[in-house]
C-alpha cells in the first residue's frame, strides 16, 4: 500500500525549506523592529477556546478538527488569536507586562476547508496581536507592520482593503437594519444565510454563495450606521495610514470571516494573476471583547495573520528571489578504512563554522568526486592511509585547483587564511 499525505495536507520538502527559513527569518527581524516578542502556544486547545457562545463563523461551525479523548474535547487550532489571548489571560500578562503586549507567532493551523490552490487544510500562519491599547494609532501601526513585511519581500501588486464594524452600539443598530432589510428576502438566501440571519446577519454580506445577489448588493451600508465615536475612530485610522504612506481602499462589504471583530477590519489582497481566487494574503482587525471572554479585564486588542503558503507563492511569482541554500565549504573524502578520520576532520571543521560533509561509506573515489560536484563544494580534503600516518593533508581549492598542505591541527588556520584572502 502506498502512503500519501491526506487531501489538503502536504510536505514542505528539503529543496524548499531554505526559502521557508529565510522567509521566517525576515518576518522575525521585522517583528523585532516593531518590538514584538514571540509566543508559542499549543497546536491543540480545549474546543471552548475557539467555539465561543453563539459563534456564527464557518470556521468554528464547519471547519474545525475536533475530537474527544476521555472527557475532554480537543480542537486543532484553526487560527492563532484565540490561543494567544487565552495564554495572555492565563498568565495574567495584563498585570505583569508593559501594555500593550506585543506578541507574534508562526506555526501550523488546521481548517477542514475544500482544498484548492492557495487553500490547504493544514497551512502556516504568521500573526501578531497587540493587546491593551485601544487606539487608532495601534490599528494603523499593525497594518503598517504587515504591509512593510510584504514590501520587504518585494511584493508589488498588493492592495489594502479596510472597513470598520464600529462599536457595539453601531453594530447593534446596523444588525437591526440588516434584519429589517433581509426579512423580505429570506427565500432568496441560501440555507446558511438563513441561519446567519438569526445568529449574525452581518455574516450574510460575507457569503460566497449569495455574494452577487441583488438583495446583498443593496443591503444597508454599515458606514451609515456608525455613531460619532466610531466614525471618528475610523477616520483617525485612515488619517494615520495616509501619514504613514500606506495606500488603502475602503471596502464597505468587508466584515471578515471571524466573529470577534469590532471597529477596524482589514485585508491585504494580491492582484497578481498567480494568486487565483485565494488572493487574500493577510487579514485582521480589532477585537474589544476577547480578553474579557477568557476571564481577563476589559482590554481591547488588534492583530492580523498572514498565510505563509500564499506569501511564499507570491514571493516566488513577483518578490525578491530568496537566495539558494549555501553550498558546502568543504568535502572530506575518505579511502577505504579511513572513514573515521574523515568524520573526525569534518567535526573539527564544523566546530569552527565550516559547512562540511564527510564520506562515511565504502565508496570509490569516482563516486565521491560526483558528490563533490553535486554538492558544489568549495574545498576538498582527502583522508587516506598515508595522510593519516604522516598527519599530512592537502586542502584543494576546487575553483582554482590550487593545493595547500596542512596538518590536522593547522587545517582550520589554513582554511581561515584562504577564506580571508578571498574576501580581500
Ligand atoms: P483569517 O483571515 O482567517 O484570520 O486568516 C488569515 C490568513 O491566513 C488569510 O488571509 C490567508 O492568507 C491564510 N489562510 C486562512 N485559511 C487558509 C487556508 N485554508 N489555506 C491557506 N491559507 C489560509 C485569522 O486567522 C485571524 N486570527 C487573524 C487575526 C489576528 N485577527 C486578529 N488577530
């Protein structure tokens, strides 16, 4: 029987991991510049962490990988925010940390969605949460971080979409208006939207099935139901984005697929043809009630998450090329019976920072030379009986074909000298 990854799951193979490491490394550097610290929460949480009372999102109702073991109900995390806030409250960071707490995470998420290009069932997200500062400036700073990361990778065809869901009062008014509007169109709506009508009519605006229908297109606009505070809050976010030089487009239908958002919501989409129908690179927004939900004080947060597979696809399509894996510095060949010495030499070189491989098998010199070529080694050393007996080795520069005699003890100094000479 042939084993394969399951639909929607995939391997990241060794020829890609170097690019992934570089992508993650640049993300970490950018987070450090914005003074975010990394947090690592479990991949599995109590289902209640994600399934909050009366949640109307597809992610929670249809897409979670949940299972029961004994009395406990577990869920593979479908997103990072809930776990981070659970941890923030559990460890009482609101008392011990300077607020806002600025946390970031990178790791796998799981959603049982229909797989297609740019949409997996296991995917990786990088996300940030800024918790404890209710300010339009924090929203703008958050968007600026995400935007500058995409720019740092050289992405050009990107667009920031932004909207506001307003405060609780504005949303309650809007909800009432939507209910009134859709009451006359319930028969036109899909089954899910009829459920959404009862639970959270805002979700109807986000429906992939009903999106184009006239009753959705003609629905009241949230911007018309904002109270003065919410309107001013949104205006200040926009003004700050302008000051920071971040172009945006207001999208009054943007409500986001998760239930916890309040005030600002945003997405960054790619306009590049390779992104296909899954063009959203990152999404996020403000949440006023999550910290309280987990039993903490009344603190608001704002954050976003980037889908790393989508980001990688776009970097490959239009970004700065990520450099290739570094080739070998030294290959240590060995004649029959001398493999142990080859390993000893390689270990010394590695301990001095040289990327090194040694032949540890009984192989012909011809096949070892092939490995030297394949691995694009810069230098080569041979460990044979004579070399070992006389403690006399030769470092061969495989580019210039020059040879340099050395002993085991002096090998690192000689190599250091050669490399230094190259750098001049
Ligand atoms: P989200 O919009 O559900 O937000 O996901 C963020 C990003 O993850 C998406 O824009 C997309 O790039 C990627 N993504 C989502 N689902 C998939 C999938 N099935 N396959 C590949 N990539 C996917 C959140 O998860 C929120 N927690 C963001 C947030 C943080 N809001 C506040 N703080």
